[in-house]
C-alpha cells in the first residue's frame, strides 16, 4: 500500500493543493491504519517502513507534515530527526511511540519535533494536532516568504502584509525613498507609521547615516525646542552645559517627527524655517548651524482640518505634504491579521525562549471579528500577552484580552467551517469581500476594480481563483 518514491522534487504548493503527509513506521498495521484515517480526511499519504526509505522520500519530495515512529529498526526516530531537520528545516514532525516517557518527550522536542503522540492514539486529537501543525507551518512559511520578498525588493524590516492596500503602499515607499523629498505619513495610532519611516530611510541614499525618531507629542512644549535644536551653556536655568539637538544628531540622515499635529504654533514656525533654509540656531545661541536632514513627519490627526481650525500653519502643511502616505487601519486589511498574529507570536516566543504557540480556531475567529481601534499595536500587545500566559502549544480565547470578545464580523463564516485552516479562512474572507463589493456595484466588475484600486485583470484573476459566484449580469 505504500506509495512509490517520486522521481523528482515536488512541492505541494505548486503541484497539489492537498496537504501531503509522510508516515515513517515499521509496523505495517500502524501504517495502514494511519493511511486509512488520513486519506479519508483528504490528506495525500506516503508510507515508509523504515528510516532509510523515509530519508530517500524526503530527499525527493516536499511534505507538509511527517509522522515519525520513535522505535524504528536501526536508527531510532530521534536519531533520524537531525538529518530530517537538515533536509527540510520547516517540516513539522509529530513523533509517535508506545513509550511516551518524559525523557522521550524532552529528547524529541529538543531534536526538533513539533509534537508527541502516544499509541494508542485518539483519532480526533491526532487529526486536530496534524491540522494545527500544518496550519502553523503554512503561516510561518507565508510570513518568511513575505519577509524575504519584501527584503529582496524593498529591504523592509518587520513589515508584514499582503493585502492590496499594503502592497500599494510598499510600491509607493520604494518609489519615494531614494528622493530627498519630505514625506508626511498619516494614519491612526498604532498603524506602524514609524516602521514605514524606517523603511523610507533604509531604502534611501541616507541609509548609512542616523535615523532619529522623536515623538513631539510626548515632549513638553517648553523642552521641545531645546530637544530639537540643542542649547548653549546658560541658555536657561538648568542648562549647565551645551547640548546638541536632534537636528544635529540626524545630520546627513533622517529625522522622524512623530505626532507633528500636536506641535504648538511657535515651534511650527521654527520647523518651517529649517525646512526652507536648512539652518537653525541653538537655544540661546547666536550662530546659525547648517544641516542636511530629511524630514519624515507623521500624524494621526487631520492636518487639513487643523489648518482650517487655525491650529496648524498652512505653509508648514504644504512643506510637509510634498509626498503623503496614508496607512490603512487594521480593520481595513483584515486578511493581514493572521499573518501579523503569526509574526508577533514568533517574535515574542523567541524573546521568551519558547516555541511559538498556535491560535485555536475560536481565538482566530475573535481576532478576525475585532474592530482593532488600537490597530497593529493592539494586535501585537494581544499576541505578546498570549505568549506570556500560554501554558501549552495553543492560544485559546481565555488568553486574549477581554476587550477582544463580542465582535461578529466572521462568526457565522467560521462557525460553519470548524475544520478550516488559517489560509482557508483568509481566502473565504477575501471571497466574501469581493462578492459583497460586486453586489454593491450591481456586478459591474470595472466599477468594483476601481473601488479596490486594482486593475480589472487582477480582479478577474481573483474572481476565478476564489470561485466568486457572479449571480447577475453587470448592468449596462
């Protein structure tokens, strides 16, 4: 019943969307039992009776998960694990044995196993463990792929997103970064404005010079001028020595002025002069200092409205607004939530010296439902909390902040697909968003493409890939 060795390396992501599992076990009855169970669940199963055959299969094929017996003839499963990890580092491995001692579990996990199942196993628990491991593997692979692609194309660090709004933003950032132009980043608090500012700096000719961030809203107005421009000795009562300001510290590089909308009118005038003349004076000084600094500013307030209200200088607004980037709120790019969550789980697991946990189906539903008033920062905090409080491999709803409960955006969607993987859920959400917009546009695909700000050909490809049902003819 064992499947033959494939003649060439084949990736399931390009050849077959069904998850592919390899089972290495020397007991024929166990192999056949697992093959029957997993095949009925829709998995593609390959069997190997001992380690040598299993290694040969791994050298020629790519699998989504490996079920590995501990007590194999010759080399044991734990002996094989380092070689398996070297061949396919991202492959999740679940160990199976009749001898589940604490020592065996510890040895297996240290060697790289994902989980440990003892014979005789519970079918439902085994299937749940397999699905969880595969979903986690796919999520981690997607994050790694996205990071590599972004780094190769843009050198963006710690920015995760594959939604259309974020991909458009990445393109704009890559285009404007090499210039000398001032950039204004607008977006709600927690959307990642500083990360975008850093990406601009890292992709500019100034990348080897300082990137200096300052939250202007967090510094008292009477100290902000000294902080930015420095002061001479004796400039004010506590000025016991001269001090350089952040403009000098950023000379040749980039100064990131966060929350610039909170700045007082007097300080706005001084910032305007630096932008115009590239000169300033220390507080208490009488000599002008010339600097070469690129300004990237950010705000979570509507500066145009602030200008109309007389709270922000119109001339400074136009100086800053040479290039304006709008960061989307997290609720406007829900398809990025699973990827961001996986990214933060991995980051904080590494910080705490633990294995990254996975999100339970219900926990993921809660994340997808939430409106995220705190945006990406709120999601990051929720994932850090989950990692710290988790006592097992899974983050359940009780480990999430209480304010995340009570939403209903995708509750009905996930309730009727309890066994769906993370990526099935993401595709279903994208399918429903597109179908909803098409219905609102009376099935006019050109109008829908204009709303999504994507080419019509891209929308058509998504409709075909996601099998979006077109229920009516587009209106004339």
